[in-house]
C-alpha cells in the first residue's frame, strides 16, 4: 500500500465564469415585476368581447367589486355552462365505455387559436341534442340488453331442467335385487317419491312443486338462508352456477349469476296457489330475481331450449347493430377537429371552461351602463394593454370604447408578486414558492437557487460515473420533452433540474477524482514511490516529485491542476485526508452561502430604502458572521496554502476564542482572536436594542404629526383630506385604509426583536454545523460506491480464469442493479431533500420573509392548463 503525506495542500478548484445578469434582471427574476394599479372600464354591450381579448393577449388581475353586495349579474350564463359541463361529463362517461376509442386532448394552444369557431348558443344546442340522443341510446341499449339477458337466463334454466330430468331418468332403479354391499348407494340414489316396490307414492292431495329463476352469485347464500328460515326448513334450494358473465343493463358492469330451483311441498286446492308458494314468490320479489317457468317434461324442455337459442341469437344481432350505430356516433365526437387538434368533445369542454371563466370575471365588475373593476397589471405591459383596448374599440365605429385608468396615488395595499417563469426556471421557482412567495420587491432566492441547488447536490453526490448516468437521464428527458409532456408529466417537469444536477455531479466528481469509486489520472501525479524494494503489505510514505513544490514557495510546479491527486486513491490514510478536506469544504461553502443570504438582506434594505433595517440589522448580522465564522474560513484557507512547521488546530483555536481561553498554538497571535470575539459580542446588543427604540420614536413622531394636522376628521395617513362627494371609490379606499391600520405595541416589538436576535445568533451556529451534511452525504456516497464495487466487480475479477470471464457478467448485472436502485434511486432522493433543506432553512432564513401573495392574472391558457392538470 502507498500512503501520501498528510501535509499535502488541498487541490485548487477551477474558477467559474461570470455571467451577465442583464437579461435575467429584465425578465424579473431577481425581484418581482413592477406592478401598477388601475381601473378597467368596459362598455356593457361588448364587455364579454373585451374580457375574452384580455384573457387571450394580456395579464391582468381583477379585484371583486361586488364582494360586499354579492351581486352577480352574469350568474345565469354560468348556470347554463354548468349544465353544459354536466352533459359533457355524461357524454365522456358514455364514450369511455366504447372500446377502442380515446379522447384526443392536451392541445390547449390549438384550441385557443381556433376558439372563435365556437359560439355559446350553438354549442349549447348541439350538446342538448346529442344528450337527448345518447339518453335514447342508453335506454335502447338497456332494453336490448335486458331482453338478451332474460332469454339467456331462461335458456340456462331450461338447460338445468334438461340436465336434472336426464339425471333422474338415468339413476331411477328398475328392481330391488342384488342389494349386497351397495345397499347404501342404492337407497341414497333412488327417488324420494318411489315406494318400496319401485312405484310412485304421489297422491292427488300431496305433490311436490318448484320455483326456478336466476340470482346473482353474491346474493345466493343470503337467499338460501332467507328461504330456509322463512319456510322453517321445508324447502330445498339447488344452485347451478352460470359461468358466462352477464352485463347489467343499468350499470354496464359484468355480473356473475346462478340458476336456482326451490323444491317445496305444495298442497293445492283447486287452481289457487298455496301459502308456501306465495311466500317463496314474495321472497324472490324482495331479492329482485327473475323467475321462469319450469318445463313439465324433458321433451318440452328441449323444444323450449331451441326456441330460446334463436331468441338469444336475434337479441345478440340487434345489440351488435345498435353498438355499431353508437360507435359511429361516438367517432364523430372523438375525431380530432383539425390536424394536431383535440377531439370535438374536448374542444367543447375547453370552450365551456373558457366561457365560464369569462363570465366569472365579468361578475367581478360593477356598474350598469359601463362596467368597471380595479385591477393589477405589470407596468411594462401598460402600453400594450392600452394599445389593445384602443385598437379593438376603434373597430366598432359609433360604439362606446374601453379604457384603462391608472391610479395617480398607489394604494396602501401591497401589490401582488409576479415573477415571470420559463421552462428552465419554473421548477426552481416552484421549489422556492413551496414555503411562500416573496414580498413585492423582495429579493427572489430562485435566481441563486438555479446554480446553488444543483451545485450543492453535486457536492453531496459527486461521482463522474453516477453523475453521468443522472446526466444521461436529464439529457434524454430534455431531448424527448414533447413526448414526455403528457405521457410522463413528472419527468417532463423535472427534466432541467435533473440535467443540472447530473452536470454538477459530474463536475464535482472530477474534483473528487471519483469514477464509480475508482480514481483516474488526467495529469501526472505529484507523488511517487520512494526508491528501493518494499515488502508486500508494507506501509510506504510517498515522496514528492523532484519538480513539485509542496510548500508553495514558487520553486517548482504547483499542486495537481484539477481535483484530487490520484495518488490518494487507495492510500492508507485516504479516508482521513478526504474527510478533512470535505469537512472543511462544507463549512466554507456553508458560510459563503449564508453570507450571500446576508448580502441579499442588504439589497432588500437598500431597495426599500429602510435605513433602520440596514444599520440595525444588516450590519450587526454581517459583523457577527464575518468576525467569527468568516475568521474560521480564513484560517482554513490560510492553513491550506501556507506550509507551517507546527500547524495549529482550528477547532482548538475556535473553542479558545469562544470560551475566552488561552490558545497554546495561535495562528495569528493571541490578540486578534480576542478582538474579533469582542466585536462579535458587541454586535449582539446592536442587533437587539436600537431597532425597537427607533420604531418607537418614529411612531411618536407620526402620532404628534397627526395631532398637529388637526383632528378634522381626516383619515389617518391622508393628511386630513376629505374624499370628494359622490366618489364611491375614494370612500371605499378610506374605509379600507382605516380597517388596515395596525395598532402599535412596543412590547410586542421588543419581544419580536428578542426572538429575531436569539434566532439569528443561535441559528448561525447551528446552520454552520448543518452544512456538514454536505460532507456526511458525500462520504456516505463514496463509501457505498466503494463497497458495492469491491463486493461485486472486484469479486468477479478475482475468480480464476476462465471462471472470471463468466462471473464478471453476473457480478456486473448485480452491481448495475444495486447502483440503479440505491445510488440512482434512494441516494439521489436523499441528497435532493438535504439540499432542499439547506436552501429553505439555512440560506433563505437570512433574508427571505415569504409573505407575498401571488399575481393571478386572468389568462385563458393558464386556466385551461390548470384545468387539465
């Protein structure tokens, strides 16, 4: 074995390029889009046309102007569409029962391009007509199926009668002789109505009768028990299973049935039925079973059987003709309306959904001659919206036009958050939005998550081989995206994050120099075996190459150009070195990401021009982070790049620094750690005390200013101005502002600040330790890979020739199955969840409040796609 020196410096990581943020900033991903508030005014006669146009071409979110009065003038249209949707659901269920036919759907874009072809009255009339036709089809099918089932059931009853009569005639004995050993068999097989001489004991007063029919097999046990109890055991019921399932005329489901024959003693007086017969008939009626006449003789049964077989064939022929007719009618509803389009019934469903959303939006408007509603819209789309309204208003000469009136004074209510997404950023933005939307103007973590999420995954999962397999899945999913969009929607949705995670896993795998746990030499190693002979099993310390400068003094070549030197793979102290390196890298990356979160907190304070948050929160937090954890990272990097004869222990130095103890081997002298610790401790009261006091003084100033303006009845915060007479909107705004006013409580503010301070101080320590999961999962992945490779591939290679050739195929299959199941299945999910936690808790808690609400514009495509999901 070979052992590399423990003093080898850490390999240098490659530098990443700097990408411009201009297109992303313009897209509105760093912060939400600038929003504007206004009032949309529509002529009542063309309101539906304008709302349809807005849903197709723009993005506007409307507020409910009738929330208090609950006036819904377009309710009757929605009720009509509800009835149309009920008909569509009925037709869809009926068409789903037709074998071999499927509904072509999921092409929303094709429908929106041709949505003007459909009109509400025309579609409603067609649906009503088709609904009546299908109701008639269903009734006819139920009648034909019922007749076919009745003929089948009676045929099976007759078959049972024929079999029973044939068995009785075959087993009736001719004489009593030769009773020998088969006496019991003879007595058990003879008819109960035969006397001792073989003759019949049937008299005119006493006779046995029966009632036959067909019952579902699920009810036959209950039916038999009911008969036995109701007749006190004076009946005998025989069941004969029907192996051919029958279709229920009402539900269309297959039902398994049995023929039953109830034998009972019947005392007949003239032509009237006995009490026993009436009781059995009532029980049969209560179970809803069909009863049929039992043939009087075998010849009559055979004749009935032929007649019933002809009836069954006729009914089958009628059913097939009816099903063929229904299939032809269904085909016209299921055929695509155009090349690449949806089925006609799917087009109608999308049309109903679109029309219902239009009238639901119109219900939000108020007014009679002109409809108006408050709305939010992106500021960058304002000119486009105005031009669209003007262009469509000018096409109708002599009619009133629509207009958009922007608010001169922005409302007190915070605007909705609107962050544009594309196919690449959607999944990263959705991961951020799972815990809440960013406030309006707040920094959006998704911009950084796009890079940091797959990179930290790669740190945990780094392996060139496993990463290449994951990358191949991502590339294939991106390549076949159109095929997976509707067949495997989950893979389609996650295709880009799989690609990114696989790419960074390969990149970090090159840094770790791991390929399925095997190292490879891209560049010459900096370490060689010492000269001389060495014994097998001897631990040997490698020596640096003559041209290698291990102390970084500039007297030779530097360390391994990219990644870990391959000499470490298989070394006796490999695990110690890799553990130390990965642990320190995890801490460095963790502190760096938390610092990035603090800088985003700075950007939020600067963006909102909040000096209190900037100087009383951001700066103390940054000082606390830099003076302790930043100093720790600096010591790690300094120790890596500087050769020391007696390197200090970083853990001991940090313990001595935090506990105010004496460091026996300081890296930068004893005074610097003490100074930094004093600054760290002073930052805590700076974070705790000033902000509540400043807020309290600001509140007192606002109260004094409000009192100075004179209590003239003005609404708070509006300078005592009165709303103009008749201005209903201004009155409503004043009421909303008055309702939204918050009561100031200094004690609550102090408690909140104490909690924030404790959470940040303790959270920073725990979050730094939490980033050690990067090291732990990376180590677990590497060791699992080593174990799986050693116990499978290496086991096969160690077999003697030629057995190793065959065993290698077997062990490779085992290794591949384990790799796919555990390292590509469980381990990928585990690393994904841990990275998600690092972003939600450790990173986003430094700046992200997640108290915004989503901008939900009226958009046809979004509504229809959501309906499909």
